[in-house]
């Protein structure tokens, strides 16, 4: 009985240690001409299964002048959404593993349907 309890405690501690590991999820957003997209909106959505009262977590930011973004996220799978004016939005699913950060290069295509109306 005591051995089972010890094994259960060790198992639970290993799960908790894995879930608290933070890794980098970073990248660059570029346009069709391969130039960086400044001010692109980047949303990272936690794609983990919902467990009881756990709500999925989101991180968001705008890219800098070099089109770069960077987040620290727990190990797991995420949906990365990117949008910017005059470009079609893009999404990609990525899984961050323990000890391995992710570096993305997200190329946006022009959205020819965008029209600006002057009043």
C-alpha cells in the first residue's frame, strides 16, 4: 500500500513539473515580398483539452518593426493566428515540446478583397 502511494505521488509530481515547463514560441511575420510586417496582430490560443473549470489561455501581441513576436508558453499545443491590414489572415497549429522552443516564419498573402471606403 505504501509503495503504491509513493508511486502515485511521484507520478503526480512529474505531471505537475511537466505542465509548468515554459518554452519559447516565437517567429517573424513577413509579406509576399518577404519584408517584415510591422503591427501584425498575433494571437496564440491554448489548444489543450478543457478540464473541468480550466479555461483555455490566450496570449496576444503586435509585431515590432522587424515583424517579430515572442511568447513564453507551457509545453503543449497551440493555434497561432496572425492578421494584418491588407493581408489575408493565417493560422497554424504547433506543439511545443519540453526542451524545444518553436520558431515560426509566417508568410501572409495579400488580400485582394480589401477595399477602403472614403466618406
